[in-house]
C-alpha cells in the first residue's frame, strides 16, 4: 500500500474500508471534524451532549459504511435518561446530519461525573435502545436492527448488537475529543469484523482474528484523531505485518435535506386549524439544522387551494 505525505484536508471527514490481507477480516476507518462542527454549530448543546451526538454520528457512519445501500442510513438512540433522543443519519452520498433532545437540568446534574470519566451511557442515557434503519425508497424493503443500551459506551452497545443479533465477530474503537476553548469536537472510529467463512470445510484463523483485535486495542485516541496523520499511514502502522489493502476513502460532509417544499407538503397533509397559531401563521423549525420556515396566512391560502384542486 502506498503511503502519501500527510494532507490535513484529506485526512478528516472520511470513511475508509480496508481488508487485512490473508484473513477474512474487513475494517472501516472513520474520522469526523468540520462536518461535526457544522452539525453542532446550529445548536447550543452542553459539552457532554455535543460529545454524545458526535459519537452517535461517528458510529452511524461506521455502521453505514459496512453496508451496500442507496438511500439513507439512520441511527436513533432513545432512552429514559437525561438525553432522551439522539438521531444521526447519513446518505449513500456521504451527507451527514443529526440532533439531540435532552433535559437540561438532568444533564447538568451528571455532566461533571461524565467529564471526570464516569461511564456516559448509564449516566446520560440510562435504559433504552439504539435502532438503525436503511431506507432505500418506497419500492425497497426497509431494513431495521434494534439493540438494548447494554454497556458503558456506545461502542459497547454496538458490540452487544453484533454479538446477539448479527452473530458477527466485531471490535470497535470509538473515541472523541471536545476542546473546551474552541468548543470543537473531533471524533473517530475504527472497526474490524470477521467475515463469515465461505468454505465450510476450511480452517478459521482464530489467531489471526485475535491478532487483529489486539492490534486495534493498541490504537490511541490521539492517533485516531490526529488530522496530520494520514489515514493510509495509520492503517499501515497498525496492520503492516499481515498486510493491509486500503480502498479509496469516501468523503463525508454536512448537508440537511430539509426544504420549504418538503415542509409545505407535510403541512398540507394536516387540517389547517392544527398547524396555525393565533395569528394564522404556521412556523416550522427543522430539528436538524434549525432552518426556520414561516408560512403566512396568504401562503397557506395558496397551499391549501393547491391541495383542494
């Protein structure tokens, strides 16, 4: 594998698939930076909420990159904890977006514990589940997976899902860093999976799989989040003894899919009396990007006239 000189602009906001040579082991490397900034800048989340949403987005990209789909992959985390909802989705083109719902007082009450190293899932999420869906349009069957929030971290919960639902040997390293001064969050993940053995009579290389996981465990958060460390060079450092085949990195970027036309179509599916305030105006704010769509009485006259014609 050729190793290029570090180029910061190309080492972040990427998802990369790789294959460990000679083993039935495939992996995904994900790094998110400026795309996270654009997601989070639309909100004024507390630090611990920003970090949890960043890790949810990173996990969503990691899981999505393991699938072949043409549409939208969505990861939702629902719970009875201080953070009641985390939503992240990524299109097959690489567009990411996300948002969180939380109780500010409950978050403030546990934020210090989490920032001091307490397990984030029990403190911030509590009991609940994570669910992912793959939506490829009206003519395609929708795929869904669900797992309980079982573990100290989101990566633990993902391990629980693969172990119990997919029965697929999987190891994930998921990490993030929040700069209190700049309020910028960086996140990354590295996942390795042992693919189902194609030859039922062939030997399964248990030592090779254990070695792949042990090498993954040697990875540090600083290495994974270093924008000056080329992603090809990182994979080569980890897996050069077995050999690693890195495929072309897929670029990630922030883009919300809301639009005035989409909001209008949603509004006209409801009785007019249910969508207007006392002033006769309807105002809709996108939860993902906070774009504000206002429909005056005149706008609504035209909209409902269209739906009646």
